[in-house]
């Protein structure tokens, strides 16, 4: 985990700082650049999904939503 965190930090996507609750712990927070990267990725994902789902019927989308909800619920068990 620490190598991945170091890579994200070297890319400027996160910043590590001492925890307010426990100074022995270093917390990672998403940096401004990290938030911008997240926004770019979310927009790209949304464009891709819109292109894929454009021809799907309302029933198809409803079924997809129900199955994704079931999948997410089962992951949490």
C-alpha cells in the first residue's frame, strides 16, 4: 500500500499529512490535482456510458439498475 501511496503522492494526486486525532498516523488526502483528475475520469466514464447505453430501452436501464443494486448489496455481505 505504501508504494501505491508514494506513487500517487509523487504524481501530486494526494498529499500526506499527520492525523489530527493521532499524530503517529499519516493520512492521505486527495489534492487539488487529484480532484481534477477524478473529474476528468468521471467525465470520460460518463461519455463512454452514454454512448453505450444510448440505444438501451427504459426497461433495459431499469433492469441494469436493479442488477447493479443487487451486485453492490452482495458485495457488502
